[in-house]
């Protein structure tokens, strides 16, 4: 598998809506960070899908190294 691109060394604060399915970019190549735009094509990556349980602002991982995909766990602090 290819190595993920660090999109940014901080999280993306985004509003998510309850019941909506989201696709987080795992490869770091998407131009629509933190969301997948299909840029992973021909790589070993696929997006991480999740359904928001509630409407709220969340911190999505920007460094693509989190241990809590797709959410930020602070790993970017050690990069």
C-alpha cells in the first residue's frame, strides 16, 4: 500500500449532520479535504465511510495518521 499524504498537520473542524453518510479521505490526495473526491484511484487506499450519529462539529484527522480513523487523536503533534 502507498503511504498516505499528510493533507495538513492539524485537524479539520467540520459540521456533520445526523443520519448522513460521509466518506473521509484516507489517502490525503483529495482536493476536498477532509472528504474523499476519488483521488485515491489506482492507489491502495479506500475512503473511510461513517454515518453521523448526531449533528455536531467534529475534528477530522488531517495528517492521515490517526489511530481513531476518521477522527483526530492528536497524532499530528508528533509528526
